[in-house]
């Protein structure tokens, strides 16, 4: 069985929902993961923000407008009166839940319950559309099988066990529909896999079912070798290894959720990125095999802060770095890049909320400098081969661009440089002109 995921744009209108239905109904059994219709999650976040601020009048107004939008969707999506009634029942149930959460003291639990309604609506309506058109379809409630543990990490063992039970319960079908993004935590509360998490849902389900392939359908043909928003004439990449795709996703390629690759890699399940608007295109295939040596692509990750700790106590000392890294561990803040010298260490983070606390603790060990508005530029491929001198080639290509940090040799798939964000486009263009074209 294949697992297919469709994002918010792919199901963002009545026309797009019908197009997805035509695309998937080829007689081959499959499980389909859907995001909320485009714009819905943003609207639900806005409602939650109003409720946190205790502006219930604004929240009620926004809820009413969103509900009417969905009533219009139901009216246009279905032909039969009975299906329209079923659609309106789905809308009423979800918006009754939203209004119930908005009634009392608002908390993170209430917010996550509200955010879950977008996926519950899209999958409910899409299942009814499939049934109206004569397709044997069953809805699998993701809240019955998707689980995260106390550390907010996906619990694949629980997911595997639960989804088998849910499939047996709902019975045989040609097409199974379920929600991306949403799950339950270790307290059995409604939770989620964070924004973009529907990709991750599809990969986890693929691993749990030992799927033949996981397909991520979006509004772009696949991974491009550079960011088309900043650089002209980018090219689609036909094939990537799991490691290459993971580096690109983590360091800013928006087409794929950063955690998507790991479950597929561990179970050796191919992942294919496809374009809903151009289904005949082959997309980008991600497998355990590399498509050859050389530079494949570049990605950029914004919102980075560089921190430098300088201390003479580092000189000829051991245990200093351990103490520094334990501060980041305590505040649950991951580190992206690291560069060290005999008396200083520089590193980068992308979590500004914990920065004041981290800086305060670091000052006990030495002088601390903080540089905000930084961007990591990640150059990816099967590239770390000293005999070809890729390092020198990269640095020559970036001549004239001020580089704050470099990371080279930690992975055979990645050379990263840190620049001020104002040099981001210049850096991407230089890589395109001097490296990607020659490759």
C-alpha cells in the first residue's frame, strides 16, 4: 500500500478537492493523509490568539466567518442533499467544539483542540466526497492511533500497534483517509506534530504499515537546486539520498518537514515529492541511494542567532564544552552549527525564546557575544571528498561575501556557512552562478 499526503493548497478549494479525488482513484489501494484546507490553520491560530488576549468578541466574530466559509464549501462540494446534510453535521460538530473551548479559561490544551479541527473538517468532507462518487472509502481518526511521548517525540511503536487495531475496526476499503498534523500526547490529550507536521504523519504511517512508497504532494514539482523565491532558473532534482534530503529539509527547504525523512530511512521506504497541479511530472525521488557525487542543491535557514563564548579558562582545559552544552540541554535548545578555537566557541541556535536565559547562564563561563539576524546557507550533495577540493571551491565561489562561521567535515553531505541575513540572496546567487551551473 502507498501512503499519499496532500497539503493545504492541494485541498484548498472545491476544485482542488475534486482534482485530488480524480488523482487518487486509480483502483490501487492507498492511505491518504490530508492537511487542513489552506488558510484554515492560520485562522484557527488567530482565533486562539484572541482568546489568549481575552478578546472573546473578536474570536466569536472570526469563528462565525470561518464557519460560514465552510458552509459555502459544503454547498458547492456536494450534489446530493443527503451528502450536504452530512457535510453540515461535520461543520457543526467541529465548530461546536471550537466554541466550547472558547467558553472558559483558555490554555494550551484548548488551543491544540481548536487547531485540530481544521484537519478533522477537511478529512470529514473529503471522505463524504469520495463516498458520494461511489468510492469505497473509510475514515481513520488519527487521534485514535497517532501518539507522541513525554518528550514530544513520535512513538512509532504505539502508532504501529494502534493503526493495526483501527484498520481492523473500520474494515476493508479501497481508500483510507486520515488527518495529518494531529495526535495525542502521553496524557491522552489532543496535541500536534507542529506546523508542517502532515509530512511527518505520512512518513510515520508509511513506516508503521511498511508502505511501498510515501508520496508528498504539494504545489511544486519537487526539491529544486536553489530557492526559486530568490534565484532565477532553478532546476528540479530528480533523485536524492535520505541524508541529502534530510540536510536540505532541516536547513530551510520548505517543501518537506525536517523530520519526515527519518522514519522512511529507518525502514528503507522511498519518498517521492510530487506536484498536485502537475501530476504527470516524476517529482523528486528520495531513497537510500545517492544519484552521484557533487553538489546537488542549496538551502537557507533564516532566524538564526550566533553566540560566541570566549574564556581563557578553555585553554588546556577539559570539561568546558560539556558545561556549555549542558546549558543548552537544560533549556531544550538545539544547536545547528559549532566552531571552536583554543579559547572560544561559536555556535548557532534558532530558538530566540530561550536566548536570554541561555546568555545569562553562559556569562558565568566567559565573555558572551550575540549576533542576531543570521542565515545558515547549507550546500548539500555527496561532496566531502578532499581530492576534489570542494571546500576551496565553495569558499572561492563566495569571495567578497562576509562569512561569520563555517561548518565543514561534520557530514559528507553538507558544507554550511553562516552569513548576515542581508547577504542571503547574494550568497544563494553566487552559489548558483559559480557552483550549481558548473555541476
